C-alpha cells in the first residue's frame, strides 16, 4: 500500500507517531506539508511563526531525504487550502491512506473531519494518532469517568497513568527505507517566504534557534541547568526556563523525549526536573480541557464569569492600546510587553503579571488580551494561551481566585529585584535608582532629573492607580460571588 503522511504541528522526522505508523503499514510512504491558506491568509504579512515553520520545513525536508537515502526523497510542499490539497494529492499519488497526528483545536478538528469525508469519497482512509501530548483526550479521567478540572488531582492521575511505553520513541529510522521518492514535478525546494506572500525573514529577525537541530541545542543547554529550574524559573532576567515552547508548539522536538528525560531525572531526585515535568503536565492538562470543553474558546470555563461586565468604548480601547504598546506606566508590565513585541516570547511570570494587569487593573475582557497574545506569541497555542488567560481572569478551571489581584509593583520588586529585566527592555529608565525603577511615579524629582527621565514625556505616568483599580475589580467580580 501507499501512504501519505500529512505533517501539521509535528515538524520533525524522528519519533513521530503518524510517520512511524505509515512506515510500518505501507510499502511506500510520501510526506506532505500544506501552508494552509485557511490559516495563512488571515495573518499579518510579517509573521515570525511563518518564518519559523519555513526554517523547520527546510530541515525536515533534508532529514527526510537523508532517511530515504534518495535524492528525490523529501517533503512535498503545497500552498493551498489543506482541505482541498490533501485529498487531491492522496488521489494523485494513489495512496490508500493518509496519516496524521491529532490536533484537538476546534478548527483543526473540523478541518480534519472535512478531509476525512473527502478522502472517504475516493476510498482513502484517514488514520490519526496521539503525538502532540503525552496523555490526551480520555486517557486521564476521574474514577467517575469524567475529565479533571483541577490540576493537582489530574497531575497525580497523569503520573499514575504514564508508563515506559507511553514515553518510548517511535523508531522511524528502522523503517525509513519505505520513504518513497517524490514524483518529478514535486521535487521542489521549500518555497521562500516571498513566494508565500510573506515578508522575508530578515525583516522579522527570529533570534531563536530553529528546526529540530535548534530544538536539540536548546534542550541540551537546558539540561545543564534543569536542576536549578525550580529556583530560577520565576525570574525573567535569569536564563531559567527552557525556551522550548515554540518547538513544542510546532513539534520540532518530541514531547516524549522531553518527558522521558524529565521523568528519569525526577525519579533520580532532581528537584528542577520534577518542577519542569509538572509544566509539561500542565500542557497536557490544558489540551484535554480544550478537547473536553471546547466552549472555552469563546466563553468562560466557569459560566458564572460570563456575567462580568468589562469596560467598553473609547476609553477601554485607549487603555488596551496602552497595554499592547507597553505604555501603562508600570515598568514590569511595560517591559513584559516590550519583550513580547520585540521577540515574540514572554516569560511565564510576566505572562501572568501582564494578563492580570489587563483584566484586573484595566477591567478589559480577557479575550482581547488572549487575542493579542495569539497574534504576537511565537509559541501561541490555543489550549495553553486560553488556559493562561482564563487562569489570570479567574474564569478558568483551577484558576487564580477572583479576589487575588497581583500588585504589579510588588511583583516587580520580588521577581526583578535588581531591575535587570526592566533596564534591558526599558532603557529610558535605566539610570533610575532601583526603588524608583519599580514605580517611577514615586521617585523624588531629583532622582528623575539625574536619570534624565521626565514622566509623561520619556515614560508615561501610571494609567491607573493600583488601589482604586483593585476596588473596581472587586465590585466587577461581585456578580460571581452571588452565583
Ligand atoms: P518552560 O518553563 O521551560 O516550560 C516547559 C514547557 O512546558 C513549555 O515550553 C510549555 O510547553 C509547557 N508549559 C509551561 N507552562 C505551561 C502552562 N502554564 N500551560 C501550558 N503549558 C505550559 N504557553 C504556550 O506554549 N503557548 C501559549 O500561547 C501560552 N500562552 C500563555 C498565556 C498566559 C496568559 C499565561 C499565563 C501562560 C501562557 N503559556 C503559554 C504558558 C507558559 O507561559 C509558556 O509555556 C512558557 O512561558 C514558555 O516558555 P518555556 O518554553 O521557556 O517554558
């Protein structure tokens, strides 16, 4: 039989569930990636993620050619509607089956169900597999057979369920001789960004290691410091986390490799590895929340929170723009937004602070912030982003209680105690003494003068007062208390 592997958010040639199953079930296997117009057409013309994907595909194509040991091996790339391109290609290649990995985002599920129907019309099967998460869908349920909505019991059940088999790699290499040469007209290099209608990469410098090789470099670097992860992960000025999120998002590294390593280190008593494994479990947790409760894409996980009245109108728009552009007057929030806008990454602690600030200081609907993150984060992932935003707005499962309101100044004093992160991203404040750096409006006139800072000119006055914002938020959330 001939099989076609459809790559989506799994851009690697090793330890790949769909590729492995195709190679073990078919005599000839082709591989395709579709730059899906249904997704791409809506994106801004300079998008770091499209550049990242393209880089990953160049490596994937080369890796598949090496595995096939044939110059005509490699990846077929289309720029089209995936729902048309995949069935057409499968038919043209006379494939009996298409193989892909699960993607449980609602739009991906409806895309896949359309593809499944179209393939079935020509007698082609569509097989999909778990690959993106360690445990998925109904694999971790309560004793009553319902999905978990609180993290700690989910984590405990996850740890009881995971075993060596689930963590094992798929031995793609052993069966790689079944990778077929591409038909002559398909032997084309991965298209350049310009050909896809996007700006060339040099206009949006990525500044991050790409492809599976880049992911492995990051992971090896992280393994040198994983033992410190629990102590360093909350401090944005320190190289604490792994920076692997974009690679996990696009599958340039196998989640099984990461979890297997972390699990083994954790069992050996490495405290950082235990904490890091927890984060990978959070990732699975939010994926299963999205799979079981797709309403979270539009609405609050906890329905009572849909009654909250958010700010609207011109004033809310102006506050929102100030937040997006890092002009709130709260240095930690503004530095966080500068990091996002300049690099496409934001440190986890800062995501919590910035999200909380938008919702609980400015009274703006979490969905506005979620959407902004979705367009700017390299690692944007619907399940994790929605989970993070609903956590910050208290509307989510196992979320921050509504009355817990981060104080952006004390967060700054605690997590950027030396002001190194703020100074890096807000150079206009760099000369301020430390105490003033966290709250410039409290600086003495002489301090501001010596640092060359005129508030309202070089840097904004705070757009809200913390105490009154706190009171307004408690009133806003009162509707939740009564239900
Ligand atoms: P590490 O600390 O090294 O963690 C390792 C991996 O664990 C991450 O790469 C990620 O895949 C996973 N992970 C860590 N924390 C979480 C979490 N809370 N939820 C789910 N998975 C997690 N993460 C995304 O991958 N995409 C998003 O769009 C996203 N949006 C977020 C929005 C908000 C408001 C918040 C509070 C968090 C969001 N996160 C998101 C989670 C987290 O901030 C990032 O995964 C993390 O900062 C990525 O950096 P890292 O790879 O260095 O993480």
